[in-house]
């Protein structure tokens, strides 16, 4: 059995974890990156839209660093359809628009970058708990029989949304009580019609449980969408909504699950403890690029703390300050559409578009 000691343990090889592992390894830390799945990025629970307007220079740098095949296309325009089926607004994206990436391949690229920087990656290794000494986190327990205990000077928890929202026991002191979840199916559809490859569509109204869904085209006849269930998809497909005629002949070629807590993107009140930093969605943040940025911040702060051998909550609090710019309460939280009537939703959408245009990146995942 291995007795394993690292400077930094990173839990979860999603965008936040791989970004953190890469930056820390580049700076000379001995890093281990632990991923529970056998294939990084699979299953993908994300559309893969990278909002170009949010961190423009950083986004270009990250996308410039991955294999070009990861980038599928760009969206120049967003359209929004109100409950009455009216096409209420068309918003041109700022700058170069938003990118669409293959999220599973994107995640693998970032994990490879971490490995190339010197991080030790273990797939098929689920973190099951924390090891603590005098209240400070000093390691993790894992599902691996070869390495059931791994020790580190600091742990970065980047294991995604469920950790933040459900209060996974290992982060319990930070995440507190669980929150209600919404969720459903994320579908890749073929035989869509009346869509345009560079136009992302939002359809809002009580016809779907969460109050909105969207079509993210891959090309002129295929793309992704989400629903609460397959039954809801079938209802919409055969119904009489604006989106129905686009989906009438559509066939799913891929289905994964999705879920998120009722409160999304607002960040946890506490993201650090002695020996522990939470990054990305585990810290209650949302958005692929936001999570990458938080991974960078986590690595920077971890590095500073490890250098002076002071991995205390107090020393790590700088990370929480840095993350303030990443707080982004989402649409589903800011406006609980599912509790509004179609008339109220229609009014909200039209009034907002008239007032300032809708910044789609601000209100959706
Ligand atoms: C339906 C849907 C669509 C979305 N679309 C978009 C979009 O288009 N654009 C956008 O910017 N954001 C989108 N998001 C949000 C985005 O997917 C997340 O904000 C982002 O994936 C969070 O990255 P992360 O690295 O923090 O966590 P994750 O991507 O969730 O990665 C966590 C990793 O940790 C691993 N892990 C979990 N538990 C353990 C464990 N115990 N041990 C070891 N490993 C573990 C997981 O397998 C996973 O690889 C969407 C979300 C949903 C629900």
C-alpha cells in the first residue's frame, strides 16, 4: 500500500480542479488530481457555452491553449421567445460572441494540461472523506484500495455542484444544510428544424417545469436542450409551443442528467477552512470559465499559504475575497420563473428587453 504525501490534493478533474492543479504544478508544488470517473468529462452535464464577454482575454488564452477540435462553433446572436410564442428579442453578442465547446473534450484538455505541468492524475479514484488532525484537513480518504489515504498540506475541493448544495459530509462544515434541487435530462437532438447554427434560442414560460429551456445549435439541424424529464420533452415536441415546430421530428442521440440547487451561482458564505479551499461549483459558483478562474485563484492562494507553512482559514480567506468577482446569481435563482404565470413572465421579458436588453450570460447557466 502506498503512503502518499503531496503538497496539494485536488478533488475533481472538472474545469476548476484541473485549472487549479495545472497552476499549482507549474509553480512547483507536488500535486495530485483525483477524479472519480474512469473518463474525464464523461458524463457531460453542461452545454459547453463559453460566455465570451465575461473574461475576454482570459477566455481567449484558455481556448487558444486547447486543441482546436474542441471548439464547435460560435454564437453571434441570442433570441428569446416569450410564453405567447412571440420572438421578443434578438441580442447580438458583444465582441467575438460566445463559443460552443465539446465540454467533455474541453475537460480532458484541461486535465492533460495539468498532467503536462507535472500534476499526478488518478482517475477512477473517488474521494470518500477527509483526514483531519486537530481540526485541520491533512488529507483525504479514497475508494482506491492501492491508495486509501492520501496526505497533503492543503486540499482543494473541486468536486462540483452536489458538494456545495447537498452538504457532502466531507465539506459539511462549509456547505451546511442541503438545498432543494431541480434537475432533469440534457438532450442532444438531431433533425431539429428552423434553427440557425450561430443563434442560441431561449424559450420561456410555464410549459416547462423550470420556466425556461433553450436550443444550443451544433449546426443547422442538431443541438442541445434541457427538460425536466423525457415526458416533458415528448409533451413539448408534440405540443403547440413556439419550440414545438422546431422539435417536431427531433430525435435524441445523447441523453445525460443535469441538476442544480435552487440557489445557483451566488457562492457559499464560507469557501475555506483550515487546510481546505473549495473551488468552482463546489464553492457555489457557476459557469465553466468562472470555475476555471476560481481554480486559478485557489491555486494562487494555496501556493502562498503553503510557502509560509500557514494553511489556516485566516490565511486562506483571501481566496474568498478574490471570488467575490465571480458571484453571479443565475436566472433560475434571480427570477423563479416556475412560480410565475405566463403573463408575468411575458411582462418581465418584454420590459427587460425594452429597458436594457437581456444579458444572457448573466442569467442562465
Ligand atoms: C444543464 C446545465 C447546462 C450548463 N451549461 C453551461 C454552459 O453552457 N456554460 C457554462 O459556462 N456553464 C454551464 N453550466 C454550468 C457548468 O457546467 C458548471 O458551472 C461547471 O461544470 C462547474 O465546473 P467544476 O469544475 O466546478 O465542477 P464539475 O464540472 O462538476 O466537475 C467536478 C468533477 O469532480 C468529479 N468528482 C465529483 N465528486 C468526486 C469525488 N468524490 N471524488 C473525485 N472526483 C469527484 C466529477 O466527476 C467531475 O469531474 C451548466 C450546468 C447545467 C446543469
